[in-house]
C-alpha cells in the first residue's frame, strides 16, 4: 500500500474519532457527512441548542487523544437498507436517514464520504462502521483501532458554516476541519502555509487592491470588475489571444442563451442539465438555457458550410460569458462563479492531424505557465468504466480515444499520471494541474479529445477520395477561466503582480501644488509610451502618499519635488527594494516597456 493511501486511511479514521469525540461531549449531535480532503478531513454536524466556538476545538481534540490512547476499535458491518434506516431513526440522525432514503428511492451509490455497496435486484446492503458510540455510513477502510493513530500529527484547524448538501435552503451545519500528517514537521510546515494563504486570500486582497466587488443586489457568484480589475482580466485574455492566434485560432463570438435543442443534441441536457440556468421568454414557449460552455455553438459554425479535408483543421476560440448554476454554499470568490468566461477553443480536424494539434496546444500552454511562473504536472483523465452511464458514446469509442490520447503523451515524452473518472462526459482529456507559490494545486489548462460530439451533430467533411468522413473535435483551454485564473494569480503573487499585469505600473507623487504641472507632463510621457500611470496630487503628506502606493503594491513610485524637477535623472522607488534607483527618464521608460513586452516575471 502506498504512503498516500495509508495517509488517506489515517485521515478517514481520524474523522470518525473526531465525530465519536463530539458525540461523547454532546450526545444530542446530529451528523451530516465527514470525508477526507487534501491535508486532512472534516465533519459537518448540528448540535441542537449549542453553537460551537473555536475554544471548543481544544476540548474535542483532548477527547480525541483520550480515545486514541484507549485503542477504540473500528467495527465493520453490513445490513439491509431498511434495517439501517430503522437503526439511524433510533439514533435520531435525520441527515443519515435522508441519505439512506435517497439511496433507496433514487439508487444513488454516493453516500457520506464513500460509495456504498449496492446489491443486485434492488436489494441493498449498507456498509457501517462503529467507533465508540459513533455509528456511521461508510465503506472504509479504516485502521483496526484508534491506537494506530497515536504517532500521527493532527490538529483541529477551524470551524466553518456549511449548508446541508450545499443548498442554502437547507439547514446550516457546523463544519469542523482537521489537519493530519505523518509527522509534526509536516503539520507545522502546512500551518505556516495556511497562515500565508490567509494573508494572500484573493477576496481580501481583491478588496484592498480595488479589483472587484460583489453586490447582494446583483447576486452571489456574479462579480463586478473595477477599472483596475478589468485591466488584469484583459491582460490575461490578451495574452491567451496572442498565444492562440500564433497557432491559427480565429476568434468567434456566440450567444449566451441557446435553445434547449442545442444542448439535447450535444448531450449537455442529459448529463449537465442540473448545472445549467434556465431562461424564459415572454413570447415563446421554447425552452432556453444560458450556455455553460461554447463547444455546441462552435459545431454550428462548422455545420454552416460544406467542408473539405483541405479546409481542416478549423480552429475557433471564444471568450463569451458562460453560466453555471453553482450551489450558493460552493461559491468562493473568483475561484467558483456563476458567470465567467474561458479562453476556450475548439479544433475540428482529421484524425491524421490530431498529433500536430496536440503539440501546438501543449506548446502554448507551456509558454503561458512559464510566463506566469507556475509549476505544473499533467494528468491523463479517463472515464470510469464502472459508471458508463455518466458518459456519452460506447466503450469502443472511449477505448479508441483514450488509447490515442495516452499514445500522444508517450510519443511526445510528456510525464503524466492517470486519474480514472476525471474525463469529460464526452471524452478523455489531458489536464494541466498547476501548483502555486503555496504548493496548492489547481486544474486550469486542458486538451480534450472528442469523437462523440461531431457524431451527434452529424458533422462531415469530404476526404481526398470524395467520401464523407466525421471530423474529430479537440477542446482546449490555455489557462481556463480568466476570472478564476485571476483569483489564483492574486494569491500566487500575493497581490504583487509583475509589471505587465499591474493595473498601475507607475505612481507619481507630487510634493506640492508647484510640482503638479511637471507631474502631469511626466505622466503624459509615460502614457504615450503605453505605460499605466497615476498621479497622486491629494492634499496629504508625502509619507501618507508613499504608504498608500506601497499598500497598492505599485511597482514603481516617483516622488516629485524641487530637487527632482531640477535633476536630469529620476529617483525611483522600486517595489521590494530599499535603495532608490537613479535613472534617466528615457532609460526608465525603455526599462518598463521591455518588462511589459517580455512579460517579465
């Protein structure tokens, strides 16, 4: 067994020990779900009449340590679903009963933090684990007894609110987060990273740097970008434009609302409908949806004309807004939104062109991530063969596309790891998993191979023998959603954007009214050189103006007084440096232009 798997079992077992400890302290506790997560675990609970406070975490952790010392066993059993419902009814566990009834009526095999064992002919056996007085729906595995956890470094990290099943119309539960590592050193290092992450939280920095706002009148998950935030968003989009244009992608624009029939043909209606936002007209009974992605629309551009093998590949890119009906409890700043765009692109090509298309896209993705300074790894995302009803197309198509995509990775000497069940519903994909400055992972870029959608839309081209053939569709993104990527970058850089991304690249501070005219003239020279500049002529002390510019993390600050006006050189405060930079005006302008052009990190 791998160390990763062992640690997952340990974290899973600690989640149960934590739940058992809570039950010991508050016997009336009702339990939601308690899965393992990256770096630890959590459990959602409700204690009627009691609101947990941060100081209660110490009490729970102390009880956990006592349970670990007492070597409580993890006892496994399997019982019929009706018997399980009766058992949890006696225990007054309404959330567990809801999950069981959901399994009984809808046949869902996802319960709590693991899949339950569902027997044939509709007869269900439910997997249970008992730890102390705590009984849970769980397929395991676990440690044999809690004593095996005695050398594990863990802590109860924080409390948070979580709506039951992520729906704000449901009961708000208390989520207890725990961290667990194989050693105290690893735990301490992770706690340091969390403290740094709190300082870099993009929601906090977004407010401080005046990049975006949310309004209750507009709605959750629907950000408004300020002038400064719009600059960053546009710079991300323009860089993606530049990269994709270099490999032959042409930009198109498609409507944000579409008839349901489009999504029925593409398969999104069947597989993705619950995540789509319904739109209604006052004048027609037709069903419309705000689009969650661009791929179905792009098939219609292809289908608008007869195509020859000589026309291929056809490459379309689209930055139109997309909409997904995310649960309010799952929205998170810019990283989980209801309205966003993507640097989305689709290539319609012949099978013999797939490899070259793959190389083109992989190359620009590498260029982008190197420029942004993000490390990354590549994941080959395959389907879950045991749950084929989640996907479009038959096994033959999937086997063909998966083998082809893996061969492309091997032939191009790309290191990768495999993840089953992570494919898109229409095809396998190569995902780029980026790692930020705080060692957190984000899936951003993707290359997806799709034999299904062209077939469903009956797309054709005429080959060199005059016969009709079906093209292959390659879905790709460079950094994914510019809005989500902006949130990632805010935290990756800690708000200290490279010059080319900085909303304000130079701040000019006027010492007094007598220096204002000179500041404005200098500002205009910088603007003429396509440098973003602002002049601070507020009625405040120079010290206050400098502190304000530093807090805004502006790369270059110029303080202009009598001495500076009468000098041939500028004295520049460079972000992150103690000593002033003495430089001529022309060289200063050239320096910034070079940093912008080269997109220096």
